[in-house]
């Protein structure tokens, strides 16, 4: 079983600035994946970035990068050069590797982007 | 590709009524999932399927049933609707092969109200 904690219910960032969203998790799995999903007001769930737990290198996807600390079970998301379109709910979700690949979602962080 | 499609987008049910939420994907994914998202919360797994004819319970299966007769379709059945089932329902699919897991693709969601 996996549990996820997103301790920041809301965050605010100015346009063009950088913001970091935190996530900690607990898992008994030895092999797993970690995802950040974005949910804008449209309600659509959109993949932001994924990290394989067996990889030491932090994943990067354009302006989005993660800081993955496996021993500390921490998986934070950094958004650089924030844009108005980044305003959304962000969910951290560890997932089981292999069979079923089930995800466990955190309660989310609402990100506001101001001018 | 249409991706993951869900029907209907919105539905209001009376207590005790039944209905089926439809989900289809055209990406030939082997895994499919149903989640519910209550207000201000993350997604919780209701049921999942690792292939046609194979389904299993997730975290919150009570009050729901599923079937998977084809790779493409994964309907969710609500029997005897209760106000506690008021939620937004998401269907998702993913591809997995051996121990490799890939991201889940989500449908647009169905907003269900039970009164």
C-alpha cells in the first residue's frame, strides 16, 4: 500500500518566477514509478512528468523538473519561468511497477499564478 | 486517436436509481481504471482491469460493478445510487509490459449528482 502527503494545499507564484511543490510518500514496493499530474479548471488530468524510482537522475520536461530523494521518499516538482497557463491543481501520484500499475493520489496543491 | 472517452459528461440520479458510466479507449492499452474524485480531494481507485475478462477491486469498490469484455471498453455500473456516490468519475488507461509501466491517460470525467 502507498500513502501520499502533499503538505501545501495552496501555493502562489508570480509569472516568470520559480515555484516548488512538495510531495512525500510511503511505499512498501521495491520498484515503483512517480508521477505529477496537473488538473486545470477544465477538470482534465494531464501528465506533467514521470520518474522511475530505479533511476538516480532527476526527470526534466521543459520547464518542469523533479527533485527525487528516494531514501527520504520525497518527490518535489519545480516549475521554472511560471506561466499563467500553469495555474491548476497539481497531484503527486506514486504508482506500482508491473502488475496493474495502480496509482495513489495525494490531495493536491492548488497553484495560483499572478501577474 | 480520440484517446479515452467517457459518456455522459453530466448526470443527475435519484436515490435508488441505477446507471452505467461508459468508457472507451482507442490506444490498444491493456490496463484500464476507474477513479472517483470527491470535492477538494485526490482521485481514489474504484476498480481496475489488466485485460479483457480480468477485473479487480481498488480502494473504494462498494456500490459499483465493472466488466471488461473487450480491450476497448470498461463500463462502470452503479446499482442503487446513494448520495455518497456524488462525485466526479474518471476513467483511465495505460500500457504495461512485464515490469515496465507507463503513464495513465485520463478521460474528461463524468460529474454525477445523486439526490
